[in-house]
C-alpha cells in the first residue's frame, strides 16, 4: 500500500492535457470544500476553516486538495488513508462505504480531528479516495487542552471503522459519538456535512473521468507526482551540499521543549533528522505523533522549495524525515496529545534557521502562531454551548519584506467574527486590536500581534480553555533580526503564571491575551529610516523602541 | 412634457471605449455609438458621445427621457487607490478590524504573500467608547466627548470622508446616527458613511470594509456625478441621471452618490442584463451569460430572465483573481464569476513544464504579438489567429491588420519550442487550456447553485466570447450558443432593460423559535416604505411598485446562510411555520438534504423594491431564405478544428445575414467587434432579432 508505483510504467501525458486535468482535480476538491463550509454546523469548521479536503490516488498518495485546506492536514490525510487501509483492507471495501477514525497516530495527531475517507468506485474498482480531516467542536473527555495525563482522558477514541456501509449510515457509531460529546448537534451535523461533501466530490470525480474517458487515474497520478518531484529536486539541487544543525526551545507545558534539527542536503535530496529533540512527556498534552510532526515540517519545505506548485505527495519524495520513536515529535501510543500543535508549529523554525544561513530568500523568521481559545458554558436551558476562536499572532519577517500582522502561520484558518462569537456564547470581546512593539525588530520587522480581551456576561460559570504560545520562548528572529516579544495573558489585570490553563470565570471576569508578533529579519539598525518613521507615526513601534532599538534620530 | 421625451440613452464607460445606445421609444429603433474613453475626465467622452447621437437623431437634449449610465470609475478608484483621505471610527478596542481581517492566508504556500493595504491608514482609525450587545441593547452609551476630540484630529489630518462601524450596529443604529450628527455638525464638509446604512449585516470585518470602501470613493463619485449631470443639463436634458447598480437595478444619481460602492461592476452587470433580456425575449428558461474580453471572462447564470444575486463581492485583488486577496464588500451584486482569461491572456510554460494561460494579460499595450505593437509573448488572440479563427485582414472591421507571422513566431518561441510541440498543437493547446479554465469555473459555479448546464443556453458576447463559445458549450454539453447582434455594446443595451430598483438588508440575528414577529414586520415594512419613497421620488407610480422579500437563515451552528424567498404580508406566530418550511425546502434543493429536526437561526431580512420592467424591444431583422444571400459569403479559408485539423471553411459577413438564414459548420462569421466560430459539428440559424443560434447537428438542429 505504501509503495509508489513505477512511474516508468505509466503512459506520458502531454503538457496541455495534464494542465487541464490537474486543474480539474483541484476544482473538484474546491467544490467539495465549499459544500462542507456551507453545510457545516460548528464555528471551528464553518467559521474557522479548521479542516482539509483532499484527493488521494488508489495507492493512497495525495493528488490534489482544496485551495484553502489547512496545510498540516494535507500532509497527514494521505498518511491516514494508508494507515486506515492497513486495518480495513481495500479489498473489503464496496461502493457506498465511508471510513472514519480519529486515531491520533494514524490520523491527525489529536482526537478532535476526525478523518473521513470515501473510496471512489468506478466499475467495481477503487480509482481514488476523497479524504477529509476536520476539527469537530467536541470529542468528550476533559475540557482543557493540556491537563490530561494520558490519551484516555482526552475523549472518545474511534478506531478505523465504517461510518457508512454500502450507503447506509452506521447507527451504532453515530450513537456512540452522540453520547460521548457535549454538543452532539454540532458534531453529528458536521459529520453529515462531511459525508455530503465527499459524495459531491466523488460524483464530480466520476464525471471528470467520464469527460476524458479515463478508466483509472494512474497515468495522471504518475505525471503529477513525478513532475512535482522533479521540480522539488531541482530546487534542492540548487542548494549547497552539506549538513547543518540548529535547535529551537519552545514553551512546552511543565518543562520547555527543545526541537533539535539536523538538515542534510545531498544532491537533490534532503534529510531532516530530529534526533536530540526532547522526549515525550506525560506532563501535559503536548506530544506530537509522527503524522502531526510531518504536517508542519513538510509544509515548511514545500513553501521553501516549491511555493507555486499545487500540493501533492510527489513533492515529498526527495525528503526523508527521522524522528526517533519516543521523542516528543514521534510519541508512542498512550501519551496525551490534545495540545500537540503547541510543539509542532515550531518545527519549521529549526528548519528555517538552517535555510536562512544557506539562502536567506528561502527562509522566514519565527511567527507569533495561533492561540486556541474555547469557551464552554451552559445556556439558560442548561444545554451546553460552545464557540472557539483561533486568533493569530504576527507572521515572521522575510529577507525582503515585513511580516504580515495577525495572520495564520504555519497553520491556515480564519478567525471567527466577533459578532458571530458574541451571538454564540455569553462573552463580550472588549478588545481585539494590534499591539504596539509586538513585531520583532529588524531591517524587516516581524508582523504585529494582537490583544484580545474577553469579558464573561454569563450568569453561570464559563470554562475557558486557553492554549497560548510563545509565552516563555519568543518567535526567533533571523540573521540579526530580533526575536518577537513574549506573549502573556492576564485575568482581571493580574498576570497569569504558567502557560496553559483551563479557567472557570464568573460574570464580569476579564481575560486578556497578548498574542506576540513575529521575529524580525536582519538587524534593526539597517531598517530604512522612512519605514521606521512610518512605523512610529502609525503606532506600530513606540518612540522609545525607535530610539533604543532602531537607533532612530528625529 | 413627456410626449417630447421619447428617447432613452444608455452609456457604458469602459477602460478603453465608452459605448452608447440611443433608443427611439416610439419606433423602437436603436442607434449605437462607440468612442474612446477620456480617462482624465470620463464625463467628457460621455458628453461628446451624447452630443454626437443627438446630432445623428436630429434631436435636442430635451427629447431625452432618461440617461442610464454605468462606469468603471469606482472600481478603478479602488484599484488605483485614487479615493479620498478617509478615516474609520469603530467601537473602542476594535479600530484595527480592517487590518486584522480574516487572518486567513489565501495562498498557503507563498511565504511572500501580500495582503491589500487597508484603505484607512492606522493613524486615521479611531476607537470610541460605546457598546451594544448582540441584540442591540446599549451596554455603554456613546461617549460624545471622544467624538469631539476625534473631530479635531480629523480636521487636522484633512480627512474628507469618514466611515463609522460599531459592533452590532445593524441591530440598533442609534450610536452610529448620533455619531453622524456630531461629525457633520463639527465638520460640515466631511462626508459620513454609516455601516448601519451602507451594509447593515452581521460580520464586522466585511461590514467595516464595505463602509470604508464606500466612504473612500464617495467624494470622488459625488463630484463626478454632479459634473456629469450639469453637463447633460447644459445639453438641455431635463430629467435626472440614472445609474446602473451592481445589483442589476438602476438608481437616481442622488441616491447613488450616497452609496457609490453599489456602482461597482455596473458595466458587466449590464451585459448580464442584456443576456437576461434576450432570454426572456426568446423564451429561454435558463442561460449562462458569457462575456469574454481582452483581460477577463465573466460568466453568470440566469434563470427565468433573472440573474442570480450574490450578497458579497471582492474588489481590487492584489494577487490577480485569487479569492481572498481583495477587499470584501457586502453589496448585492449580480452573481458572476470572473476568470483571468481573455484575448490578451499570456500563455507560458510553468516550472513543471505545463502549458499555462493567464492570468497575466498583454492588455491593449503591448497587446498580443499579432497586433504588431511590440508584444512578443504568445496570447490567446495569437492562438486564435494561427488557428484561423480571426481574420488577419478584417479584424475590427478592417481597421486593424493582424500579423499572422508574428503570432506564429510568438507561439513557436514561447510554447512550441519549450514544450517540444509543433506550432499548431501549441496554438490548439492555448485554446484548449483557456477554454478549460472557463469551463471548470462555470462547472463549479453551476454546481454551487444546484443547476445543470445541460439545460442552459450560452449567450456569448465580448470580443472573444463568440470565438470560444462553441468549445465551452460542447465541453459543458449545453443546449445551444446564442451570439446576439450588437454584442459590442451589450452592456449599454442592458442598462436600458433594467428597472429602477433598490435593495435593502438588515440583520436581526435570532433563533427562529424566539423570532419576534412584531420586530420582523417592522423591519420589513420600514425597508419597503423606504423603497416606496425612493421609487416615488424617481417618478414611479405607486401601482407600479413591487417589493420582493427574502431572508437569510441557517441551521443553528452553521456559519453560512441560505437566502429564502418570503411572501408579502404580515408575519404571525402561526404562519412562521410556513417560513421554516420554505427554508428546509431551499436548503434541501441546494444541498440535497434538509435537517427538519435541527433548530433554525434567522439572520438577515432583505427587500428589493423595484419599478416596472423596461419596455425595450429589439427591432426585428428582415427575413431571408434558408440559404444566405451570395453577398454574405466573403470567401473561404483554412481553419483548424479538432479532431479534423485544418478544413476549408466559409467566411461569412454577419451584416449580410437575414432572419431564417442557416449556416452549416464549419463557418466563421465576421462582424466588426467579434467573430462567431461555427465548428463542423454545429450549425447556426439566424432568429427574428438577428441572433445567431448555434446547435449541434445531431440534436435535430438545422442541417
């Protein structure tokens, strides 16, 4: 299942036909994506876009994805398909089956991310799979990102199973989910939306194959994969051969976590070796399954070497990743993983630190990254209500431009509208604005972070789960650029010690999160004076920072 | 007075040309005119053109009933950032709403992705102490002292226009109204746009973006409209100027000057209206309007003579045509998809060795290689020349010669050699790829609307539309292609088909079971009264006024709405179940399955108030034989059609065709501004209005 077919056996496709057909595969996934967004029930899918839709070939390798798919998922999903098929062999599937799992090791690294896979049949043969990963609104277990001590505290575990069998919904699986989650309407609603969206995708794929009279996608897959691989290899080959090491230290939970990376470039292939990285831990749900690790570090390589090529797994054939089992980037079964992205979103920083030294134009300074904020409470009728926010810090600077303010990186998702949020839960967003001096100083400045102030309006107690980032260790600057500042957070004006917490807040309690900006690029003394002046006028930097950090003279 | 005002004029200002149509209301006769746009002051070309038409008709300005005008001025001002110095006033703590935006990256892999700069720089964004809750109740009263201080800063910064957007103001506009009073009394020369007025819909970023865009173009468009109206009056025109809106309705200049953001895309909207009008005239139930020009192609779906409306739009994209890279505006707009595919679109080999077409365009300068203006990169037009679709000699009525050799060289160098193909295959590849870009976008669009392209007719216009239409229709298995006569001024003609209409929206988010029918009735009747007043001001008799209601709703938890048509009359707790039924039915139609057990949330009320439809008629063409007259045949040339290759093809003069003429493919029909290509698999016949209708031979069409 995991093996790549022999490209040489495939029939070559001319560049016109390939362009047309490849575009159609992307179009089909965009349509699947649109259907899901429009019919989803939770803020996290419908508003936050924390999901991905992807087309996988008959061997389980990614071919195309929807344009706005959340990037990490697009790496994890095809691997999940292959993992599921090891347990439910392809030969046992029939038309109308849809598979489900939320296994973090097979799938997307934590239990709220459900993987739903639909085999697409053409004349009794599977020609492809449509796969979706989506973060559902709740999966049971304890409320809170980090406090669980093992996977069993984190909620319902669904091993690979048939969610739909021969077109019939599996009522047992559905009712188990229904009983185990706090907001079943949203979770079951989203599962229905995913099924509907995948059915649309499958229908469109078959129409496409009819249009071009294709009985399989093998030749097309082979062309897409081999051309993407060749482009990736050409980009790697342009780099000097050698071996470099770097490491970043990140917040972790009880203890900080160090990510050590060795990057080896050998001709047209690249090796990432995370040996030396901190071990897995039972003190906090910050462990990454190998899939979760690959999600963020392969995406970083794609952006570095082949940003204009639509994502597919051929791009990653020149890449080898080593993460020793038992380290925090390849944790073993049983450890808690719920808040894994607090670790995984930093893996690219170690890679880009190496890239900056080799080819500055292929690197980006560290980003403020997203914080997770989930509000759980009860409405007047005692029913659970919840809403989530995924606000972002600033993006890191590049060798030739400032980082963007408040934009998702390395993940990709949208922020829930304040007005929608306030309609969903009894919380007032008193402030959501940029923070002066939050971008790491540099010739090119890191993107600005933001301040969010939430005030409870609820008569009953609300549980707010916060998953902050960069509150102990800053987003790194590059080549003389300063690190971003640290993030921090306060409750009723008092700084909160420690970095992750589940808070119960009462009416009128005021919680403020200060999301940090990104790191800078090159030393701030080299910043264009007009740019410093503009930053000063626009309140992006303070007068004090202009003088002290940028050496600006009025 | 009215008996002497028997002419209507439609004027469409495009980037290169300004198009005019004048219509004699009594005889129905149409006269067309085209003039170069005068970009320094577009009103000049309008006045010169109108004067020209008055001369041709031998009438004076006082004989004109209405002038309906559409313009790209607003779109261009936003793209080129030529608007006024604008400030934004928000709820305290939310002044960066424009810059924070959606936080989504529209390109997941490009580290250097740019976002559009907000139209208001940070020093001109102000927060004011005030707060409403999500139901519109006042939590913190407006701090008028804050506003006095801000007024002083606005004056200091020479601000010409102010946008106000407070959280939840669409539920209660009291603070925004008061803010306007204060600013206007402190700064009488500053124009103020309120979000509760411009786009009273939930989602603060999109609402603020719309309000700011409106404020940004308001002084500029106000000046322009005033100048134009005065100039028309100087010609003796006694009525008001009317403006084409993006929604497909027309509005008085005075109202348009308050909401200039609604003038976006008015030209393309006119094209779709013309296609809709043709559909109604010739009894086509469903059609796709297909307008392909030099830079972009625009497709729009039309059912029962009515285009579909979208409730939001994105303008001034920084990464061309990429969704998410522009400024969102929440205005009613004829739903169109726009693709970077036009005659000037440049073909190239990408880093994977694939043939790509667009979105980069050679535009008018340097233009396609075949224009001979120095363009060296191969374009779609060049491919069309090499394939024989466009005639080297008779392009633009013979005013412009196309250089076949230059086209061939450009394709050879740019595509054939790098991709190791022969020149003809490369040209054919360009043709196929650009068509597929349009086909796949149309497919998605139709699927989103749960519509089947096979039931629809394709109405093709724009310079390149009728060249590519047959291939698009075949790929989508569509019924037929309609190539209208006068396609060169389709938008201006479309303006004359539009009713005077106003769109209103007001969000009142509430769970359906808690819906307050009194509030609902009040909201709808307020909007309808406003519509009736505006229409009455425009001289529409009350008996001719129509109101159409709809509401956006979703299942609780969902973020995306379904717009549901609603009946007129009062809502009562008893008849609300009918509203719920309508929602379930609309949802099921779109997404296959309703969820009758899930609670519904009510989001936004909408009303369109409109006057009577226009009584435009198209003159009928003289009848002829089945066989076109001999003067219609201009000769033959070699034209490429897959899979046959080059075949001997008849070249036909469009202006010599008569009703009833049948042309069996292959044939190429040439007219001044466009060329209709009929492949061997199709035949065309000329209908009563001179439209050339192409159908597949096997479909029982004429042979």
